C-alpha cells in the first residue's frame, strides 16, 4: 500500500488527525509495513527450566513488554519472574487455597491480580510484592479474572454463578453481575472497557454494561458448557467456544449469531482471535486445531499432530504463528496460514496446560503439571 495515500484516506474520515499529526501517523504506518515484511524463521530453543513451584502450576502470563511473567500454582502462591534471566523476583503469599487465575494490569504491568479457590481475589504491587487489597464477597472459588483496559477495575468470575467488579483504588466491590444460573468460567472486557462478556456452564454468554452492571444481551445457542469467550480487536464480533463441539461467532452489538463454526469431533476447550481479528483458532479435546477466516467463516487450515487434548491456543502478536499447549507433554508452533507444524517444544514430563508469547513474539513460556515453567527463545 502507498503509505502516503493511505494516511490521506484515514485523514478524510478521522477529524482527530490534523495536519500536525499527519507525519506521526505516516511514520507509524511505515513502521507497521516494515514489521510485516520482516522474515520469520525463528527456531525456539529452551533457555531455562524454572522449578517454579512445589505443586503443579495453574496459569502463566506475561506483562505487556514481556520483561516479566507470573505463574500461579496449587501451592497457593503466585511467583513473579524476570524473563531475561529466568530469575525469581518475588513470591506473592497469602491465599489459603489454589491460586487459579492470574493477570497483570497490562499495558502498565505495575499490578497483579490473583484469584483463588479460597473465594478471594488479591491485588499486588509488581515491584514490591505488597498486597494492596483482598477482595472478599464471592461464595465459591474464583476461576477467571481480568483487568479493564484502563486498569481501574478488576472483574472476577466465580463458581457461585456471579461476576464481581472491584474498584482497584478503593479496594471495594462496585457491582455484582447476576444472571447466570451456573458457574462463570470465562470473561473478557471490550477494548474500551465499557462492556464485559461472561461465559458460563449454563450454556449461555452474557454481555454486560460495565457502568451500570446491566445485562445487555444473552447469547443463546450453544448446547453445552461455554469454555472460552473473546471480542475481536474492534469489538464488533464475539467468539465463543463450547463443550458442544462448536464455536459460534456473534454480532457484538445485536447479540445475533452470525455463524456456527463446526467440524470438530470433540469439545472445544479454547478459542481465540488473532490481533487483527481476521482469523479464529479453535482447540479441541481430540488434539486438533482448526483455523477459520472471520470474514468467510470457512475453515482455512487444520493443525494436526498433537496426541492429546489441547488446553490452550494463541496467536503471536503478528498473527503469523499459532502456539498450542497439549496434554501430550508438548507445545507446538504452527504456521497460521498453512497449518504446517514448524516446531515441537519438547521436554516437559507432564501435560502442558498454559502457554504464551511475549509482545514481540520472540519468547514463549510454557507451564506444565510437572511443576515447572520453561522459557524458550
């Protein structure tokens, strides 16, 4: 694309881009073009095995730049790690049961939230490890959580069928989202933070207004428990994965189902969009991954090779690679366009349930039931 012509086009429809900003936007577009043209043939090598916890891990997550990552565990702690050295920076202690859900308040990364089977969520300082707040109120285990994009709220989903929104500054509950009739196991904020979607074992997905706590829509159509829910980048679409072996695509504003993505012979355990919202990847219990075009709703690639269920699937930020974590003790790296397996990350001695790319896409972490976490680059 002619970058100059493109910026002129953008300017016509975007009054915020005045003449003084034009050069900056042009620079960003050109940088993006350079990024897309970079050749990718990186092979990932094992950099470090972190004997992270005395009991199995539950989750792993990077901060935005990828300089730090966190691990949650059945040993009731969350640990903060330095990615470059593989050094343990601190241990966040205080929960009385499994630390199951963990997150950084990206893009800032100065706070960490941990959700536990002890029914509480704790908010911590990344730098000092100090616990700012303990959020109490759920009547059962917390199994999913997320910060809003502004990092003013944290949302927690629980086995008590509710989601609670908490004020990070004040350390108090703002609202309880009640409406599901079974466990809430997945949630996701929109990019502006004005809406949140929740997926439940009651087979439905709900869209809520964050400001009022009102339910805006119920997405009804799945015939099994929901496993995963996500907005695409501009929040016009919602993708949902379910134990009914299908993945559904919804219009986020109207709540109507646009397409049912079928083909899997087993339960869908995870689903995700690439960062540009052009492709959808679904991971199933039978060890297969399917990649669909968000535009045509057709299956464009099948990723075959795993010999066990896949619990996690994610795209690299560029959208050219897919990473999968499986119970067959391996993680695999795939070409998103062709579905070809590029690399098998081997060495874990038990199932891998979590994996993540850093923001640049040149470092991978894998978390396993073998109590270790591995850094690959």
